C-alpha cells in the first residue's frame, strides 16, 4: 500500500450490498493494494460500500460477524474519541457512520487525519477477512508497505500509529517510510529496525542505524532525532533567522580562539551571545520547566562572555 488520502471517495459506486461483498472477496485475493490515492483501487475507493457488504454478510458468516465486532473494538483502541461504527438507514441503502465523541459521522465527514488512518486499518481488516480463514484473521502473516505513514496524521497519532498497527496485526511485518522524527522515535523505542535512505549519484541506498546509535536514541526527545546527522540532520532547533545568529557566533568564537578576532568581532560575538541567551530564556519561560538544556546554554553563554572579556584584557 502506498500513501494515504481521501480523494477516492468521490468515485465511489453504488452497488448492492451483496455485490460489494462479492467484490470484497475478489479484491482481497489480489496480491497487493497499489495505492489508496489513485482511482484504480476499488477496494479503498468503495470503502463505505464494502463496509455495507461486510455488514450484510454477518448474518450468514460467523467469521464476518466476529470481524465486525473486532472492528468496533479496534476503533476506540486507536483513538479514545472513537467509539465504534454503526449502520444507519439511508434513502437507498444503509450508511456506515463512525461514532466520534458521540456524534455519528460519515467517512467523508472525518478529518483527513482520521480518514488516513482509517483507510489503512479498514483496508487491511477487510482484506484479511478473505485472506486468512483459520483463527483470528488479523493474526494472519503478511507483509505490508506504507509510504509516508505520517501523511495527514496529527503529531499525537504519529506517536502511536506504529504501535496501533502492530497491536491490531501482530503477525504483519510493516515496512514504513516517513519524514517524521516522531514516527522514527516511536519505531526506535519499539525496537523496530530503522534505515536511512540516501541518494548518491542517482542511486538510493538503505543504511540501517547502528545498534549503538539505536541505544543512544532510545527514549530521546524528538528534537534529538531532528539533529542526528544519521537521520534528519537539521542544523538548528530554532528558526532560520536564529540559525544564522548561531552560525555567526560559531564563526566569531573560532576567530577568538585562533587569536584573529578584532575589537569589532568581540562586540559582534557579545551581541550574538546576548541574542541567543534571550532566545533560550524566552523558550525556557514558555516551557516553564527550567530545563537542564536551558541552564547549560546559559552557563555556556556566561563562559563565552567571560572568555571574551579575559581575551580582550590580554590583548590590551
């Protein structure tokens, strides 16, 4: 499965419940779902119809009835605001609605984030129902690839999406791609294998993170993963403007250390350090946690000021 999205609902068809159930069985036998954002995937495009088919088949097939019950218990496990799914009588057929915070919503009325995760979960559950006929179908052994799992997901869901998927489908091997350090952090803490894709000369290679680095990053702040050169390699935790101040301060400190700094350089360095101190203090007040990192930055700032004062005195 590649990507997530909701545009396929616009092309949904209107078949009988029995026809949707028959198509559900035939689609599930296909080797893979190529995408959930292109109209060639009938299973996902007609998800509401297939839910109708699944509901229709419950009376004749105990396995489908068990899967329906599992679906209703899975939704609140995914998000506490979801309490289940119900079928409401419509003008032409039953309409599946997700209950969120006590309000019944059609699939198209959910936010992109909810649609994104529900598409993945419901697609797999419906498919597994016709792939694995013994025991719990969700416990079937499978390989699932999902590109950009973080797409449209709120950061809260990014923290838990991997665990939710592996809990629901315990014997499925998931291969996920992401640009989110939150998802990577969850993967590291869960003990999953993490690989970094790099492109050199037009060739893409996958390099696993070392065991040492995995141990070092376990339980780390999300920001630490952003700055890790073997992952995202972001150069600063602050805005681009503040990043420029940091670079200037580093260059000026190098000049001071080498003895090449002028009186103007000392002044510029003090100004830069003052700005950075102000930024860190402001962030510290915002977080109101007196973080150890903020205290260390303040200490470093005082050290740099003292050092520049001593060097200035020595040069007189």
